[in-house]
């Protein structure tokens, strides 16, 4: 019986069933013939090395260890730019078109929100010289924008988790082109 030189398991054929290492019939035959020539009788092959149970099991596939598609899509929105970029870089997810769409939409939406907040801040600075009305309008403007962003963020995560492709008006078509 032949043993694999890589993992030490029994080999029945030309390849190891456990690790896939090719086992040449000439290499095994020449090793046994030189042993038999020197000792006069065929010596049994050495026993395989002892392995722990953890090392003997095959690693799980990437799909089995990964997240479900809907959860990955929803997580693209959780931390905005950070998770959007993260899901574009991670290997099992960057090949999935739906995850890529949600990641790009998250990135583009957060860039758009940064621009909106810059404009709101500029308008607030312009309104502040008006004694009471300027302060009230500035606070209401920031509050409305923040509440709108929060509701949109929750809706995007909800729709993505339910495997719905919710295309936003300005950033959605850009995300579809990139995905």
C-alpha cells in the first residue's frame, strides 16, 4: 500500500484522495526495489505520521464560511464608506454583482451626503448673522438632513436585506454601471 509523501494518508491510485498530490508509480516502485535489493525481502512501508483531528479535516470552502448574500448586501450600508470599500475588496463578495451594486451605492451615497452636509454648513454660516431666525433655521436644516439621512440609511439596509435592488435617483445608476 502506498502513502502520500505530502500528508501521509493511504493512496489508492495516482493521486492522493485527501490532498491531491500526484503519486508517481515509478517513484514508489524504485523506492521499494532499492529497499528489496538491499535487504533481500520487501519491507513494509513506514506508517503514516500521526495527525490531530483538526489538521486532518479539510478547510471549509469560502462560500460555506461566508455571509449570506442578503446579509452582505445589508452590511454594505452599515458603516458607509468603510463597509462599502470593505465588501469591494473581500474576495468572495467582490464577484457577486448584487453585493457590488450595494457596495458602490453605499460609497456614492456617502460621498453625496458629505457634499450635502458641506452645503448645509455653508448655508448655516450664512444664516447665523440673523439673530434668532438664523440659528433656528440652521438647527432645523441640520436636523432635517440628519433625520432624512437616518431614515434613508435604515430603508437601504432593510431593502438590501430583503434582496431588493432599490436604485436611488442620482447615485443608483452610477452604482449599476460600476457593478
